[in-house]
C-alpha cells in the first residue's frame, strides 16, 4: 500500500486529489496536517472523517511515520519549502502544488535541498500534463517546426498565471532567456524569448475560464483547448509512479523556471523592458502571506 499524506487543506485540491488517489489500486491517503492558514480549528478532524483519513497529526513531523510521500497544498507559497523540508530530509517524496514557490530565493533553496538529500520533489501545475498537450506533442511530425506559440488562460497573474505558463512549457519546453511585459488590454500579454530565439506569448488573466494554446508552424496553425475535467489524473499518476520508483519524465527545474518567468514578467511590468532570468534578484517574487490572507478572507465570505 502506498500511503500519502496531506500537508495543509487550504484549497479544493486536497479533497479532489484524495478522491482520485483513493480510487487508484494500492494507494491510500493515510494522514493529514493543517496549518490553519485558511480553515479554523476542528476543520482538519471533519475533513479526515468525511474523507476516511485515519491519522490527523498535531505536529507536521508526526506524519512521517504514517506516510510514504506527501502533498503540500498551502496557498501561502512562502511556506512551501518549510512544509516540505521534514519529508525531503526523511527521504519521503513530495508533491508541492502550484505555484511551487513564489520567491527566487526559494527556487534556489528547493533545488539545493533536492540535490543534498536526493529526495524526489514533484509538482507545479497539472496542466503541464494535460492529455491534449500529449496528443499535440505526439503529432510533432505532422505539425513540423514550431515557429512561435501562444498560450492563454484565466485567473490572477501569478497563482493562476502559473497554470498557463506551465501548460506552455508542457508543449514547448524550458530554456527561457528573457521576458518582456508587452501590453495590457483586459488581459496581460507577455513575450518569453528562449535562448534559441524561439518566442512564446502568454496571455494571462483572460476574462473567461478556459485554457488554450495555438502553435504556428511550418505547416500552418494548430490549436487545442484543455478539458479541465481530465487534468488531475495524469498529474497524480505521475506522482504515484515517482513514489514507487518508476520512470517518469520530470525535471524540478521546469516548474521553477515557470515561477521565475512570472517574477520577471512582474518586474518588466513595473520597470519596462526585457528582464533576463539570470539577472532576477534573489529577493524578488510574489507575497505568499498576502495572497493567503486574501484567500482566507474570501473563504470566510463564502466566495
């Protein structure tokens, strides 16, 4: 039996992921711990009872003996590294939900921990593994050389913009060199130039709830829309495969590059011009505590 633990219950993902994981053969969500950044005291006990989770831990470290791996779901991304650390140190694989981190310094810390302990660290956005992306990639010979690409998606600039950025990476890969905030007209338009000269356009904060991608290649235009009802299963199956030491194509650098792209885009919006990823200061990023406070307040208002 592969035993999974939940760290923080802030979003809808813990419940959704628990249902999917418990339906997988040989997998059980076995323990949880909540830091109460969003939900009041007692919510963890109710959640455990409603979702048939045997162990509610009073301390984060208490979970280690009950699990083979954990998922970190806190909306305060500035706490993700600290939440993950006890499990990385113990050799327990960790899934960190999107966005994996929100500061450049945390990108470096997470990479260093991964190297130092050799523990698998997985996560980011499930849209990277959307079935539609896999289908499009499988048609590479028909599509031909991709000259440029546009990825679009809804929601706020960072917490949802990371979905759009990782969706694009799932198709065109990593290797971003510089970022420029190009324009704003009810949506935010960002140009990402790769080291090889390839240009990716991100359209964030579009006013309707849909993710799509358009490729312009030597054979014409190729488009796809993501079915949001099917995005989590491949993402979670990859994690279980990692926990069970099966071969999975994943690089921790990829979702962390996506974070850096959006930090650079924020700086470009503030100061203008192109921002090179290699020159983004370690202290730059997005405020996880402020986002968590806004999220918790919205939940209290029933939003």
